[in-house]
C-alpha cells in the first residue's frame, strides 16, 4: 500500500512528482503531451499513472475518481498564452482563437476544483501573467534560486506566481550563496517555436518541487 496519491495536471516532465514517488507515494500525471496512457510500478513502492488526454475528458475524470487516498493536487497551466512576456503575440492568437486564454484559465480552475473536491492541498502556478486579472493577486511568488540548496542547477531567476488553497504550505526559502549570482537563462533562451522550447521554459524546478514535498507531505 502506498502512502497516498498526488495528482499533477499538465506537468509533462514529471519533475514535481519525483520527491513524492521516491518516498513511496503514487502519482497520477494528466497531460495530453504524454505519448500514451499507462500505469507502471515505481521502485519505491508506488505507481505512476499517465493519462494522455486533456483534463476535461472522460478518461481523465475516470482516473481522478478512482484515486485512492489523494493527498495533493498541483497544476501547471500552459503559460505561453497568458504570460505577460508573450503579450505582443496576444492579438494574433486572439484573432485565431478568441477563447485561447480561457482555455489556459480552465486548467487552473480545474486544478482548484479538483483539490477542493478531494479536500486536499492544491496549487497552480504561472509566471507573471494575466491570471492575476482572472484569479486575483497570487498567494505566493518565488524564483527557482530560492531553493537552490536542494538543487544547484536551479540557481536562476524566473518569477513564478502561485495560487493555492485548502491547507497548502508554502515552503521557506533554502538558498546557498556558494553558487554565486543567479543567472537569467530563461530570459536568454534561444528563440524558437514548438513545444520543446515551451517545455524547457516552463519545466518545474527540482528544488521547488522538493521543498513543496517536504512542507506538505503526510507525516
């Protein structure tokens, strides 16, 4: 028997789930970018279930309803359509799809609703974005380097906003100065299009993932 199950929405990398899985939890990872839906055993005793579908699908809701002992929900809405850094493209995107930002906001709203429905802590994250005009000011903000003591490769800047609820505990920063000044690799990422670049820019920091796990795990 596992310690419980966390649910991650639109985190193709699976990074956020790793600390939980390594401690004997199971994870349900829902993202249409997965190659296929599958369930595999994890070496620490839990299972990793991937659903290759959008959240609002029969397959995803079936998987969510069948989660036994849920303990946490995390959402990572695609930021390319809502981050202010991409505002110059909003007009063109709106002409092609007037609902493009509504779709991104739905992922965040679904994360909140699922967390409240299951009565577990939840959060969804996004860089500085139009979400503030939809959901109000974020509850917390951080940069990846705030948690570089857990992961030295996270010594970089990227202001990220969190909206959270139902008992979510924001971890205290764990920074080391031995790594020098944090860099701005996200801002300097080479130009390009497609999901590969978007996934690089939006990848969940490992240090933050570890810190949230430590602050919110079941004890």
